[in-house]
């Protein structure tokens, strides 16, 4: 086939078919000549067969198909030469000279390499001399594609015939140098040809050519693999000869595709130990690479390999310290970033993420190294606006998450001075995401923050959750997301703990300062956690009632209650009166346990003020009054005057509720305020009876109202509930509650249920039947209780 001009893609299949046909035709006659031992014809037809590889019409992919068919035929030809040489039918030296007379240079060199392989195998000449001869003569082919495949063929047929240590082709003392020199020389020439391929053809097809070049990269890279397999290439030779020569070629070729691939090859094929001992030399090449090379990926792979190497054994770690691996990597990354001024921010951060990962795996005990990495990243980001690039912020989150995942302890991360400075470069939404990650780490690992200084540092990290940053408002945030964020802060507050009361007091004051500055919208979520955390401390300090003077006095219940009063008061600005009322009552109960009557009374006073002035919703009033009654019933510290004042208020508000049924239930609940089993003196039977009678009157009024509005008497459920209260106090030995009163109430309920205009209420019927069964059970039980119930008649 003559040398035609470059062909278009649409004709490639036709040209490939023609090339294969020509190759097979000549291969057929070559085999016939081999069968008849006609060496001269065999060489003639083999040269014609190989002439098909002189084409310029095929793309690299199609050329490879043609090359592989020729390769298969050359292997058969090589086997023939070897057998003939063994039989003595031909002199391999004469054959080596003979093939050099082939008409065209490309077929001549393929045949020369084929015979050269047999020549080396025969050991009639030193392997190093034959290999040197072959690698030099291959310079004759300078066409990028044809030259690349020719040298690939040379590399393939020679890889098992190198004069290596322990090889059957080993020669004198310098034989390894010869093997290395041969591979290096072939690699350098192949790389030059590969790089030159980008200039073949019009500019408009450059992208296509780059893709084709990428497909051929392994032809060049396998030379480095061969180098790594040479036994004689020890650390010294690698350091002094192999690596400098390879890096020189990589840097000088000034081709981004070649530089990226070859640097990756170096890292992948040579041992980790070699990389560690030649780190400075290897890293010095990175800043010299083209600006378009994806250095971050290659450097990351290098650091990943080194960290995996360090993980193999603790005995290896001293080597990393000895060669100052961290310092060299850190310095190299700085130089790379300076050299590549157009490197995007995401590339810069990715490099530091890789360096931090390396540091945490190799030097986990060196927090100073970790902080240095973060500090270097801060320095590179300084002067830049907050990151808005999604990929860059994702890398920042990875950078900040790495210490948390490694140490499983936020306290360790808090020791890193540059940690919060990194977070400052995040946009508001990502800052919140990172803050949630920090809180989740604390909760997952059950990490308690035990000093006020650490609390300050922690709240600085999560400030995106506890206050609005740079004027950003949370109104735009999804309500569910906002609630989840604030609930996470509330959970965090319970992880702030110290057994020392004074330090715990400092923690509470620190938290209070931050949450009160966080805006009204956050207070309902965070204040309750703070209050209950402080009440835990109060219960640990029960019995201490020192006066509050100044700021530095020891933690006492009085001082804590004073802080809590001011904190809960802030909820009135939200407004959130129902929550504030609940918290006041919790504090009152805690003050009761500490025997602080004035404090408890003040909290109750605030609860009543909220009820009077702030709570207007009828349902909220019902809930609030029952909370007040329930808490007041448990109080045992009040004197007669204070208790009477509070119980009078409670009963008064109960009777003023909007709906009659709510009034009734609240009033009979007040009866428990006058009869408390656990306390001497609070067993006022008359006032209990007054409450119950008042409840009956309200229930009767409710029934009459129902009769007027609906034309029916309404449910008797309220009467049954009151009957159960009567039974409760009857059993508690209240002298004012007699069996005759209970009997009368039972008859009243029975009459009402049997009246013509009674409303059907299955639940009330079941409730009353259950109550009657209980009375019957008590009568049958016998003993003193049975005697009490004996006079009550149940139909």
C-alpha cells in the first residue's frame, strides 16, 4: 500500500479492510515460504506484509487493530527463526545482517527487532549490545503513530530479555545500568512521539486527537512498569538515576496530558518506600508542571498511598518523621498553589483536604500539624469572599469534618485555633450544615463539654445556629428546618456539664449570654433546655442558701434562681406565655425542694401574672390553671398566709373559666389543695366539701344550660366525675364526706340518667357502671373499708 494522504473517518473501515487484506495476502505467502524453508522469500513477503503498517490513513484505534494482526504474524516468524537457529539451518548473526537490507525502513526495523529477540535468546552476543543497537536504530521512524507502535513492539519483545540481576542475560557489573538505560531511552523517545501526535492534523480536530492520544497512553506508561520490575533497580539507583531522568522528561515535555498521566504512573508503579525516601525530588517536579495539569488529583493519590503505607506498621512511622514528610508535602502544596495562579479555589481546598487526611492518618497525635494545615488553608482563602461554589463548600465541610471523624471528640477540635477561621469562609447555609454536623458528632459520641472556655469556643463554631449572621434572617428558612436546627441546639445544651458547681455555673452563664443574643424566634427552643440544665445544678446544691453578692460568689440556689427568673422573663418578649408559665412553675417546685419559700412564692406570683395578663385563649387557660393547681398541690414550703393567698387565687380563676364544664373540673381539682396526705395541717375537710359542692352547682348549671339550648338535660359525666372525687376523699377519712352524701349523689345521677329528656351518652353510662362496680367491690372486700361502704346502697 502506497502512502496516501490522511483519510477521513468515513473511509477508515474501508482502509482498514484493505490493510488487513494486504497483510493476510502477504502473510499467506510468508507461511508457504516458511513451510518450504525458503528464508529469502519468507523475508520478502514478511517485509511486504509489514509495509501495511506504513499507512497514515488510520486513526490510532484502527491502526492498533492492524498492528495486532501484524504482531501475531511476527511472533510466528520469530518462532521459525528460533527453531531454524537451534537446528543450525541458519546463522542468527547472518540473519541479523540480512534483514537490514529490507527495502523500506519500517518493515526493516520490525524484522530487525524480531530477529534481535532471537539473537539475544541465542546468547551469541551480549543482550546489552543488541538492545542498544535496536533502540538507536528505531530513531529512524519519526512519524508519531508509526514510531510509537514500533517502539511498543521493541518494548514488548525485549521485556523478558533485559540484562537484569539474576536474569539469564545478566552480564558484567554494570549490566543493570544497561538495562535501565535501554528502558529509559525507549521511554523518552516514545513519550516524545506521543506528545508530537497532538500536532498531527488540523486544529479543528484537536479535541478528537487528544482523545485518541489518551487511548494510547498505556503504550508509554508500560515502560515505567518495566522499570519498576527490574530487580537491580534498588533505592539508590532509583534515587540517583531512574527518578531524575523520568521527571526530567515529564517536566520538559510540557504537555498536560502526558504530565498528568506519567506523574500518576510514577506514583502507582514504584514502591511506597521509594516515594517516601525520594519525596523531595518527586515533589519538586509538581510546581514545574503545566498550569492545566490536574495536580490536586495526583498529589492526593500520592498522599493517600503514603498514608496507607504508614498504616501497615508502626515501625514505618519513624521513617516519615526522619524524612520530614509532612513539612515537605506542606511546602510542595504551597509552591504548587503559587505556581498555578489560576487554580480554582476548589482545587486549593482539595489539596489541603488531602494533606489533612494524610496528617490525621500518619500523625494523629500532632495537633500542631493539623492546625498548620487549617492555617495554611485560611491563609490561601484570606481576602476572598465567602464561598458560594458548591464544590468548594463541600470540600470545606470535608476539611472540617475530618478532625471530628478522626478524634470523635469535639474538645480536641476546639484546641485547633484555625478551625473557626475556616468556618468563617462558609456561606450562611453551609455554616449551619457544618454546625449541625458538629452537634451530631457530640451527640453520637456522648461528648460532654466541661469548661466555660470550651463552651465559648463551641458556640463560636455553631454561631450560625444560635444567631443571625451578617444580617441574614431565618424568616426565609423552611419552618421545619428551623425547628430541627434549634432542637439540635437544645439537645446540645444538655451535653454541657461539669461536676464542679462553680464551673457549671460559668457554663450556664455563658450559654445564657449566647442564647439571649440569638433573637426572639429561637428563645422558645433554647430557654427550656437552659432552665432544666440549671435546675439540675440547683438540686445538686440543695441546702445552700447563701446571699447573692457580686459576680464571683460561689454557685448557690438563690443565685441560679435569680438568673433563671431573668432568663424566663425574656420569653415575655416573644411572646410565649404558656411556655414561660410552665418554666416558672418548674422553678417554683425546685425552690420548694431547696426550702426557699420567698423564691418559690415569687415564681408562683409571676405565673399568676402571666395567667392574668398574657393567656387569653380559653384552652390555654384550662391547661394553665390545671398546671398551677397540680404544682401548688405538691408544694410543702408555704406558710398559712402565702398558701391561702395562692389557693384562693387558684380557686378564683378556676371558677372564672369560660366554659362551665372547664369551670367544674378546675374547681373540683382545687379540692386537692386542701387535703394533702403527706403534710400535717393541710387537711381542711370543710374547704374540700365547699369545692366539691361548688363543682356540683356548676355542673348543675351546665346541665340546665344544655336543657335550655338543646332541649335535653345533657350528659351526667360531670356528676360522675364529682362522685369519684367524693369517693376519693371518703376513703381518705375526710369527716365532711359522709356515706349519706355519696348515696344522695348516686341517686341524683341515677334519676338524671333515667329521665325522659336525658341525652344518651354510652361513655358516661360505662363510667357510672364502673364506679358502681368499684363501690360494690369495696363493700365485698370487708374490713374497715368494707364497713365504711356498707351503708351505701347500689342497685
